[in-house]
C-alpha cells in the first residue's frame, strides 16, 4: 500500500542529495570544460540565455510542481486516492499548456531580449536554442511533483541524472564540433556559417556565439529525454496506488475545484519562484549595461584592477561581457553547487510538513522543522565558508586553463560564499512556509529582497572601483532579508521554539573547525612542491578537503551536533546509530 511505502523526509532527501551530487559532478564535467573551451565571452552568451529560460520557466511552471506535491501529499494523507490520480491528470493538461506558451514566448521575444534588454545580441542563437526546454521541463515537472507528493523521490532523482549525462555528452561534443567546423570554414573560405569574416578576432567571436548555442542544444536534448523517461516510468510502473486503495477511496473532487485549488496554491509559489529568478535575471539585465557605464565613467580605474588579466586583443566594448562571463561562468557556477544540495530538503520537506499540518501532529512538525534546518546548516555552512577561505585555490584548480579569468572571479566567489548560507536556508524555509499555509509570504519577502538587490546593483556595478563585485553584495542583502523574515514568520505561525544551540550554534562551531583544518592542511601540502604542482593544485586541494571532512565529522560527533532522530531517519539509520552508541560517539 502507498502509505506503507512512504518514507520520512530525510530518507527522500538522501536520495535527492545523492542524485544532486551525481548531477553536479557530471555538471562540473560539462560546465568547467565548456568554460575552458568557449571562455568567458562564450559563457556570457550561455548565461544570458539561461537567465531568460529561468525566468520564463518560473513564470510558466515553477510553482506548479510544488502545488501538485502539496495537494497530492494532503490528499494521500486522507487516503483520497481517486482525488490523487485526478490531480495528476489535471496538472498534466495545465503543464502542457503552460509549457507550450512558455516555449513560444521565449522564442518570439528572444531577439528583443538580447538586443534591447541585455544589450548582448550575440546571445540570440543560445536563447532560441533554449526555448523548447520550457515545454520538456513542464512535462517532467508534472510527474516529479506527483511522485514527490507521494514521497517517492526516485523518479525525480533518476530523471535528473539522465538529464545531466545527456547534457554532458551532447552539449560539450556539439560545442567542440562547432568550434572545429567554424575554424575549418574560416581558413578554407573566409566564411563561417554563411557570414563573411574579415579577421581572426571576428572569426573567434562568431564561432563562440554558435558554439555556445551548440552547448545549449545539449541542454534542450537532455530535458526532452528526462521528460520521456519519467513519463515512461509512470506508464510502465505506475505510482504504487493499489486497486483496493482506489476502490475504498471516496470519489474525487470536481475538476473545476481541483483546478482552482491548484491555481490558488501555485500562483503564490510561482510568484515566489519567479521573484527568486528575477534576482538572477536582474544580474543579467543590469550587469553588462552597468559594467559598460562603469567603463565609460573611468575605464582606467576599472581596467587597472585587472592588470594583465583581460586579454589584450579584447575590444573595449567586449570587456563588460567578458567580466560578466567570468562572474557567471565561474563564480556563480561554483556558488550554485551549495544551494542545489539543500534543494533536496525543500522538495522532500513540503509533503511531510503538509501531512503533519493536515494531521495536526505538532511533535512531528517540530521534529522535522528542526531536522531540516540543522542538516541544512551542517551541509551549507562549512561548504559556504570554504568558498570564502579557499576561493582562489578552488578556482585555479578547476579553471587552470583560464587562470586569468579565474583570478578575476576570486573576490566575487568570496562574497558569494557568504550569500550561499542565506540562499541554502531560503529554499527549505520557503517550502515550510508554503506547507503551513503562508503561501504568499515567500513572494513578499523575495520582492522586498529583490528591490534592495536592484538598487545595490544599479549603484555598485556602475562604480568603476567596484564594478562586477557589486552583484554578490546585492545577493547577500537580498537573501538575508528572505531568510531572516521567513524564519520569523515561520516560527510565529507554528508557535514552535527551535533549539538554537542544536540547529545553529553547533553546526557553526563545527564548520569553523572544518575550514580551519582545510586551510592549514592546504598550506602544509602546498609546501610539498611535487604535490602542489599536480593538476594546478587540485590534488592538494582534494586531500585537504578530505582531511577537513574527517575532522569535521569527528567534531560533530564529539559535540553531539547530530541528533539521534536525524540518524534514525537515514537509510539504515538504526544499525548506524547502534554502532555510534557502541563506541560512545552518542550519549
């Protein structure tokens, strides 16, 4: 029976975190080599199209999967399985319509977007190539939300891994092939894909815009195959609801009632998601333009900060896109790894909290709230502080082929390390707010945060002395407002008093010990010339991280920073807990 198959949220989170780690590792094998292949100029085009995709996706469908998960969780908690199935049917139709509209809108307005909105016209082909992904993401999101509401995270996890593998294989190869073909055409004919080229610099710029589009093509293919997989899983394996459960279930609600409820829940969630994407969209819109303004104000001050780091053959008008590409392609890519891990908690906590609220089980509500916040801090705080302290060795190790651009990205990554703590906490807090009925609160907080971000971006990025470094400052302020405001409303609504020492203080102390260990280990290892020269310092970095993680786990166990309930909710938790108690790691 479905209810017997359900797992607690942490079990589901472990599945999603495992898949996320796999996806991110595969993603590193895609984006890092892609950055090294097409450079910051190409990644500028790539990131420009991604920003529009994220916004259109948020506006068209981002709230619907969580709305479906919430409705399915509530319906299945009441054993109303006919209603559960009907929610899926209605969401499939809704997602298909919104996906088609989203793809068409993105394709139709792509030229206006790149020409007038971002002043980055060479990103046009990237944007066009990305448009079909909206439809495919919408199709897969309907089934992901449905399975997540049933607390079955496997279909979501596996489909994400499939998408990552296809994106790596198709995207990178397509970009590499376009670069190869483009140079061959230039040297043989003086044309590249039908465009006449006057010199090698123009040839490189033309090739990069098409190579970036080829990389995006891999993304589109991956979303198609991800959607195909999860649809086939439902057709072949179903959802685990038995015939007997359907027979004893009461009749489903009217279609219009389910649709209204879906829209009622989805719109505020969608707005919150849209506003979160608007925050990054603001970066895309304002950065290139504000950097160009800073360059016009005083190019000497701006360029002097990056002595010998900006390529000498780069035109003055190309410098804003170059700096934006270094920021978005390097700093932001690494920064995004951390919040992506806690996304698993925000997905898996929503149906569990919804079920606890439906059953009025305050004990389970408090336990799950504390658990998700504590585990989020245990993961995101040390990882975020690592970006602050180890930003330079991380960037050089990963982007050694473009060391100058990596050096430009160092300071921004340090600031984004601070922001990562707030962004990581924002997602599970928003998810819990939506689960307890405060659906509008995340959107209101995000709007407030984005307003501050917009103001800071306008002022800071256009300052030649600050330029690109202004964007992460705005991100810190934006998500700081979201987290502090959201936590206040959540605790006030649920009337739950968190164990501050367990949830916040112990994870922070353990994180300080972890990062201090990593820094000291790296300093010592770098004195060994043989090791420090391997793979641009990647070997010494990995060894120091492994040492730090070991010390971190020991310190957490000695401080009793991990609760017994956390361990019991893990797969195989009972056996693991007995082992820890046997050796007196837990009391």
